[in-house]
C-alpha cells in the first residue's frame, strides 16, 4: 500500500481493484486517503533497483537464519538434547527441535 499512487495492496494490483469510499464523512479521517500526485516518486531510485535491493535484503535474512539454525548440533535437533546456548539459538531462529 505504500508503493502505489492509489494506496493499493498486492491483491488489489493483481485483481485490478481499488476501494472507493462513497461517504467519506461517515468514516474516520485516518481511514481515508487521497490519490497521490503523479510525480510522487520523482527522485526515487528506478523500480528495478528497488526490486533488486529488496531481493538482496531477503536473501541476506535467509542466509543469516540458515547460519543461526545451522550452528545447532545434530544431537540437539534429532535427540532433543540441547544445551542452554543451543536452545537460545533455536528460539532466535524460530524453530523448535523435534521431540
């Protein structure tokens, strides 16, 4: 919603829809926004560059997650015999060993 002129979400872009409020006075002002000016993205990096940067960030997060979870011993994962440090690492990696 932060990337389009009409504040459209991904599902709106895919289906070609847009929310139109027929009675804006009946809705709280923080729920109603106006369409952005046509030049609202002037000065921003090109779309291709923004996409590449987002993909690189996601890849870096994935690599960090693999490094965190990969630092846990096989015994901890398979036999549920984890030390305090391994339990902490697994909780950071949002993964629970098999019980």
